[in-house]
């Protein structure tokens, strides 16, 4: 097998960590000796052990004089685990093929430099684009202090999420709904506005067979703390992390009721239209989140788009037409010129049952 094939395998392994390893990046690692894979690893839940440590442990003595393929530069700092660069050196690896340099200021090339100083051959850049997309959330948090935000939309061909009476179950088919649950499983958190929480009383969990442990953090943007203490999100907060982003102040007894149920309140200064979502996302980044899936509703989607906070769109389209009296997926944006309109580029387009999923990224 070629270097490219081994890196492809490492990239595939790295995806296993998405949604489970924050605040760390999701990394994959493959160790090859004499043409045979002797160790594999990926970042474990909670961010440790790291991928390289996992692969080296599985390779054991076979790591000596082997080639190590990793989707991100081995770390060089002491955190909750020892530096992976030191472990690679100690194992006797003779060559490292890394997709990307780690942008974390604590690393940022120092891991690779340490390996070079130890006489290990380094090749950097193979699989870089794919590795960057997998860890776009981690890179976003390092660069901007906030998580990557993906807006999930499920709508008709004419952009409606419900009929004029509010009926919305189900516009898309079962395969698309299962895929939406998989999106939840690969994001650190799922976020909705209080209007959607009040209207739908959702659980926002991952309900795919065999993935009961992949629930994201549930986040409700609720400036006035209108969510009911009997809502499903509150009732299950002791089992699945639930955070409410709300204004500073308010009824102390009501705050205590939410906290007693296991809900974490993130209190921020209020604005004329509720909460500054840029400040809210920075607060989420400060808590370690790297990937947030915004599921609704139309007003939250519009506010995120107006503030240029949407990085990706997962757009499920059903082959149906609801008409102009239906409810739009995005509330009015009040853009007066096309120059103000956020633009996106297509990353992928695929059929999901009878529906279509289009994945888009914000244009730089």
C-alpha cells in the first residue's frame, strides 16, 4: 500500500472521534512496518488518550523503525497526557507522515521540530485538505475562540419547513431523519432557539441503534428563560448535558430550579433582540466546544446568518412543494443588497432516500 492509502485510513479513523473528543482535535493514526499495519489509533472520548499513544500501545515493539501516519502534528506539550512527540521518539519510529501542523499555540510546529531533532524523517502535507475539513471546528476555536457552526435545514423544494398550520412532521423521509441523528452524533452540541423548544418539546438526542452514548450537549438560546421546568430537555438534564444561554439577572428562584434539575445556565448581557450570539458562541468555545449543530428555528437561523456566524450548512431537501403560505426555513434577513448576502460553496451533494442532502461551506 502507498503513503496515500495509509493516510486515507488514518483520516477515516480520525472521524470516529468527531463529537466525542472536544476540546481536543479528532486525530487518526496508523503505524506501518515492512508493509504491514502494526498499530492503529484515534483520539478517545474526552480527548485522551491521543491517537498516537493509542496506536503506539497497539504496535508495541513493532513500532521500532516503523512509519507513523497521523492526521495532525503530534503534540509537544504536557497537558492531561504526556507529549505524543516524546512517545513517538521513545518508540523508535523512523519516519512520520503528518497531514497538518497543529495550530494550537502550545504546539504549532514544535512537535515536528522535536521529531526532526531526534533524527526522525518528516513529511508534511499529505491529506491536508481533508484533515483540515475534519478538524475545521478545532481550528475555528483556536483561531477565533468559537466553535464551527453548522446550520441544519430540512425543507421542501420551495424552502418551507411547515405548512400554514404549522404541520412539519415529516417533510423529509426516514433515511434523512436518521442522517440528521448521525449529524448530532458527530457534533459536540446541538443548539435551538427557545421558540422551537416551546413548540416541539424536543429531546435533541441521538436515537440511532448502537449510538446511545453519542448524545451531544443540548443548548437552548433563551434570553428570557421562558423554557418550562417540565420540558423534556430539563427533565433529562441530569442524564444528558443541557445548557441554556440566557440574560444576566432574572428570577433567582427560577434559576435555582433549572440548576437543581442539572441545567447549566450561561448568563450573558442582553441586547435589544435578546442575546449577542457572537458572545454566546465565544462562551461556548470557552467551555471547549468545537462543533455546534444549529437545528432551529427560523429566527435563530436568521440571526446566525445576519451575524455571519454560519460556517457550514447541511441542507436536506424533500421532493415536495408547500407553497407561499408555508413557514419559511429562515426568518426575514432584511438584506437590502446582494453584496450583503452570505455566500456558500458546495462541498457535497448526495441522495438520502428520496431526499437530497447538500453540504455547503461559507466562502472565505
